[in-house]
């Protein structure tokens, strides 16, 4: 998950190989998701214009904006090691999970200091 602070997205909770710790808004799959405020399913990340290779083994990706009052506050980022490795059904399941995370993230932000790098 990447947490937004202004025009940057900072790595939050994650599992797996070390990832990019900061992504500018509008850059790569994650930054594009945040700027457009829409979920993206990318079957081949190497064919995505402006892709950032945070994990060179990643081949496909699904990203979901977590919203508050019409603004993207975070991005749920799911990587896969296979090209076209995330099915439409899995994508919709991850979208549902992102929907469950939104109110939890909003509640957490209200209880803690704003995130900063």
C-alpha cells in the first residue's frame, strides 16, 4: 500500500521484496492510479508507458485508489510474477478488499498524526 502526502505516494504496509519507497503522483502504475483516481488492471507492466520497475520480477499489476471525500489518500498495489497473472475475478475481489480498507484507513488517519516521510 502506498500512502499519499501531497504529490508523493510513500510506501506503507507491504509484503514481499523491497519496493520503491516514494512514487510521484502520476508516475508509473501506482502514481497513475492515484492521479486518475481509478482502479487499473495492467496485464503486462513492461508494456505500460512510464512503468517503474520497483520489483524486476513483477509482470502484471492491479492498483486501487483508496478515497476520502473525492480525493485519493492511498493506493492498494498488487503485483504478480506472471504476465496476465491477475484474472478479472481476482481483480474484482481485490477491488472489494480495497473498499473494505477505505473506512479503516480513514478511521486510522483521524486517530493519528498525518503521514509524512
